[in-house]
């Protein structure tokens, strides 16, 4: 939702997370744009952990 609000242009760079395949297809463009805009960066071990429990 944040990326839709910001209305960033472009596809962004390819994702290099070790668990990129676990990111849902519906979210990959938004995640790619957020990484390219330095809004998110993932974890120090180069993972994104899209299925990590929230709390």
C-alpha cells in the first residue's frame, strides 16, 4: 500500500535476497521499488524473510 501511495516510477533493480522466491508474485514489484528507493533493505544475512511472524 505504501508503494501505491508513493507512486514510484519504474520497476526497480532485480532482487538479490537469498529468499526472493518466497516473496509473493503480487508483492515483488513493490518490494523491488522499495529496495531501489532505500525504503527497505532486508536483513544482514541478505534475506528478506517475507513469512516472518509479525510479533
